[in-house]
């Protein structure tokens, strides 16, 4: 087939995918499989080989991502149940003080969202926003925007949260580079989209604690601060005993540091070096996350009075929300494999090369288009990664650049959250905002975070 015909097939496949997700309301997993089958048939793959192509695409993707996301889910669930996430948030707010509470909430959100899902992180931390708002008389948005910006950055930019892990798996990116570039892009995004924009929008939209939240807040929270600098009502947290801040942060950092150290040694030491060989094993995401998960079992589980059966029940429950994410990512692997087999991937690579359009910009724009169309960040990331993966495979891109492309896709899937995104309604509900207010605050914040994050990796990509 000609290049034009192959590109037309890709456009038809994406159009079918969006139609099935947006109008038919089909699960993204099924929609991706149907779109893949459609491209396979009209792209000329022999009928007898289509099933094998699907199996290879699914298997090669899930062989990596299922383990990483599964381990991360168990670790995150124990962090939540034990109160570790609450400890991070309350300690940072206490240490930073009221003057720097925006930074405290933003950093807390970022740290918590790495192992814990966005919605859970919001529910855990929102009482701190309520308490600070009531004490200072400021709009809730002054504190809430930095918090949700931090949650958005951790959720989208930094593994082992599922989004960037899924994209990294589809692109074959090194998680060490993804973590490093995610942090480099995420901190400026948090500063601009969270702290600075929070100050701006907090002066223009005044929000008090929603009436429906007051009663439940009074019942479930206890005042614990006696710091004279903050005042009696500076912040609140559950009255239960929480694990120590240092222990919780250490367990979160262990896998990140091990993965980053492995990546660093891979750059400075030659192949075959025994230290590099051992670190490639110890610092592999599988090993690093297994160690962190086992440590969480002991320090956040056993030492806090949980029995082995309790820990098994908690960790088993953690698999419920990640099942669909794993399947959707696997279907994204099928989508990418079909594109390669039909020749669409090669056509995309040739067209991109002829246009002189940077692949990182194309990846970002595809993710933005899908995000705006159907709302789900996960589907946006997987779809964009599925389309870009064949281009990466047929080109010659350095490991750092592939990591930057991963973050560019995550940034594109963050911008312009609106009424077709569940996060839009979740944040609006907890802050008692109208749709217009949510668009002016949450949607703008998400867009700033995505644009700043992309801007950072786009600039860095010229040196990678």
C-alpha cells in the first residue's frame, strides 16, 4: 500500500476508537481491540495471522506492565490503609507552616500520588484544605489548587503510578529516565500551575467549606496541632496513631532511588562491569518494587498490628482498580503491534521524518487531541503511545529522549480536563464548585501543568 493509504487507515482506526468510546460508550479495552482488528483487516494482515498478532502485542506489553502496576498497587493500598499518606500530608503542612502551606500541600500531593490513585489522594488530603480555609478565611482554592496540582503531577509524570508506566512499557522507555524527567518537569509544573495559579484564582473565586462536608468533617477529624506558630486550628488529621513520616517517605523513595541509581550506573559504567550487572538486577523495576512492597508489608502492616490474613485481604483489594488499566494498556500494545505489522507505523515514521516535525511534539499533540475528545487520561496516554511506538521502534532515539517522549505524552493527556473527565466532577464536588467555576480553576490548572511539563521536556529533548 502507498504511504497515503496507510496513513488514511490510521486515521480511520483512531476515528473508530473515538466513536466507540465517546458515542457508543464502549469500554476502552474492547474499543481498542475492535479498532486494532479493524486496522488489521483493512491493513492487509492475513486473516490467519491476526490472532497471533493480537496475542504477541498483548503478551509483550503485559509481561512488563502487569508486574510493575500490580506491585505498585499493593504498596499504595497499604500506604493508604495504614495512614502513611495522611502522615505525609499532615507532617508537611505542620513543618512548612501556614505561610508555606501551598508548597506543603503541593509536595504532599505529589508524594502521595506516586503510589496512591488521584481520587484516593484527594479524599485523604482534602480535610487539610478545609481546615486551612476555615482558619485563614482564604478561598479553598488557594490551598486546593496546589494540592490537586501535586496530585496531578504525581499521577501523570512519575512512576510507578500506572499512566507513565503504561506509556513507558509501550514505548520501551527506561523507567529511570522517566522518573528523572518526570521530576524535572513536574516541579516547575507544580510551582506554576499549583502555587502561582492557586494564589491567582484564590483571589477571584472565593469558596468556603461546602455545607454537606462540614458535618462529616467534624465527626471524622480531630484537631492535633499545638504549634503556636500555626495556631490551634491550623490543620487537622485523623486522631488515630499514624506511622512515622521518615519511615513512610523512606519506603516511597527506596524503589525510585534504586531505579535511578541503576540508570545512572548504566550510563557511567561499561557493559559487563560486575557492579553494573548486579545493579541492573537490584535496580530493575521488578526487584525495586518487590523490595518496597515487602518493606511496606512489614513496616506498614505487621508492625502496626495487621495479621498476614489482613495484609492479604488489603493487597488483594488493591487489584480491583488496576485490572482495567492493565487490560487497556495491553490493548494499547495490540494497537501498536497491529500498526507495525500493517506498515502504518513505518508510514508514520517516514511522514514524520519528511515533515521535520519533532516526534516529541507529535506525541504531545496526539495525546491532547484524544484527551479533549474522550476525557480519560489513561486512554489518551495509551492511544498516543500506541501510535508513537512504531515510530520509536523504526527510528534511532536515545534512552533519555524516549523518556522525554513518555513525559510529553503524559503532559498531553493532562491538559484541558473538562466535563468528560471524572476528575473534573470529583474536584468540583469536594470543593462545592459550579461547572463554570470548575472550568475556571481545575481545567485551567490541569492545562498549565500539562503545558509547563511539556515545555520543560521539549526544551530538554534538544540536548538528549
